[in-house]
C-alpha cells in the first residue's frame, strides 16, 4: 500500500478539485481524499472542517510542494486551510489522533463541549482554535463592564 502526502487541505470541494486538476495537468498522481465521514463517526465531529485533502504519493512530495509554492497567488489556494504559524496546508481538524482508539476519548469529550476542538498543523505541530476569540467587553477602572 503506497503512502500519500497531503499537499493542501480545504473546507470546500471546488477549490480542492481545482488544485488537484492543476497538479494532474502538471504530471502528478493526485487524489482528493474526503475524510468527512471519518470526522463524523470516529471523532464525533458533526461539522467537518479541513476534511478535503489533496494528496500525492510520497515519491512526488517534494516536486508537488514546489509546484504548489509556485502557484501561491492562485484563487483556489487562497481558500486552503493554512497554519498561522508556518503557513503549511497539512492541517487536521479536530486535533485528535485518528490512528489509535485512544483518540476517541478526547473526541467524545470535545463533542460534549468539555474539550475545545482545535486545528492541528502536521508540519510544525501548532494548534489554534477553530473559532476566533470573542473580544472582551470594555471595562471601567473598577473592572466592571462598561454599558
């Protein structure tokens, strides 16, 4: 079984298919892997995010990444989910392991709202919240909310 390498991750099908088509035209062996069912049933995530992965065989990894960097201004690539720390598009959501049964426990806790579901960068291992932090209400000198 050949191993695959994720070169881009998307929330929507159209930009993922567009990048996959461009990579195929450039001579790469590409597939678009949809892990939405895996997120729903293994990780109890009813609203999949970063679930469409554009993948190439490991033997084509370096060349495909170079090609992706050349297309950096492409409109489809602008829709890719990217790490705010390193800029990689090798992202998982939620951050729990899909490779072990132990990943199901924190996923179940996240489904109930006890643990926060975050994005996880496979390249630099950075995690960040799925929802941006809400700004706090302005407070007066006594630390009471201003109305």
